[in-house]
C-alpha cells in the first residue's frame, strides 16, 4: 500500500492549512491537490484568498483556476479530476496531499462517494435562481436538514444543486451520497486553531482583502459576468464590499466547516507543523 498513500490536510478557513500543507509537501516530496470550491474559479483571487505562486514555494498545486465564473463545476467533476491527479502523483513516486476546507469535496475522494447521477434541469434552475439565497436555504433546511448543516448559506450554486436533486428525486440529497470502496490509504490531518485566534485571523484577512483591491476585483467581475451567477454569490463578492460583513460571514462559514469536520472521527487534529510531521512520518 506504500504507493497508495493520500494525506488530507483540512481545517476551517484562515486556519493556516495551505502553508502547513506546503511545508509537509516540501518535507515529504509531495504535490498538492486543492479541495476548495471557490478557488476553482479563474479571476477570483483576492476574495477567495487564493494561494499565490510565492506561497506555493515551488510545490505543484492542482485544481486551482479550473473554470470561469460563468461555467458550472459539479462535485462529480471535482471527484473525477481529483482522483485522476492523485493517481498520477502516486505513479510518479510522489506523495499526494488533498488540501482544503470544502468538506464535501474531501469526503467525495476519501469515501469514494457515489454521487447521484441527476442531470442539471435548466428550467428548474432558472426558477430557483430568481429566489434569494436566504429563501432557497430555508427551503433546503425543510427538505434536507443534513445537507443544510454542511452547505454555506451564501453558496447559491451549491444550494440550488442540492435542491435540484431533492426536488427531482423526491429524496434528500444527503441520503443519496453512498460511500464506495476506499480508493486510497488515507491519513486525514485537521489543523486546530483556538477560537479567538481564528476570529482575529479572519478579521485580519478581511482587512487585507480590501487593502489588496477586492473592490476592484469584484467591480471588474461584475462588468464581465452576471452578478447573479452562483460563483458570484460567495463571501466577499457582493457589492458594496464591507470588511465587517466579510468577517461575520466568514466566521459563520468557519463554524459550519467545523460542524462538518467534527462528525468525522478519523481526523487527527494537530496544533502545528511538528505534530503533523510526526503523523505523516508514521504513515509512511
């Protein structure tokens, strides 16, 4: 099983998992596959806190800048691409690291989820698109409370997809994702950060985004793409930009991420790089 290892590095937004993963990848001859449902979009860099070339420190990263904001990208597409890349990294004798905070992306690979084969229904999507994220999210809470616990209330694209599956199949979306036979020998490492420290980092990140030109990025995107697109519903991509609103929404999102991750007892929680390094060394 030595050449079938997969290391997952996860945690809430702003926890420092990207820099931790880069250090581990450099130490263990690894390459990184992103598991972030926002960083897949091109042109959306500041608001998604996308890792920069400098921060990558020469470590190859995959599944970042995959599609335009006006293109769809499903969980099934992510799973397929991620598995192909992980197997390619393993074939080349390197160690794959799956890194991010999108719980469902990570679970789709770790548990080899059988994702419902429900084709997009354009008529239904257009009807749902006319409603606010809040109204759609309340509808999802009624139809599928389990999915509502794990989906960002501002992520209109994800909410619509979950509702689409519920309405077309007459079954909760969460019940239809069945686990398959594991594809990899996986170690999941969660980066644990004290609540107050995480809140401070989130506040600092929001301030940095605005300093770095988030307003210009969003204005440029709004001229080029329909502001009603699911990709544009993410935290920080609604005008007018407010540091306070970004901080609040990000804190709420981090709480939802932790609710998701805490359910998985296979995750080994660490406080820093030395602890993570010991765990990876043991599995190898």
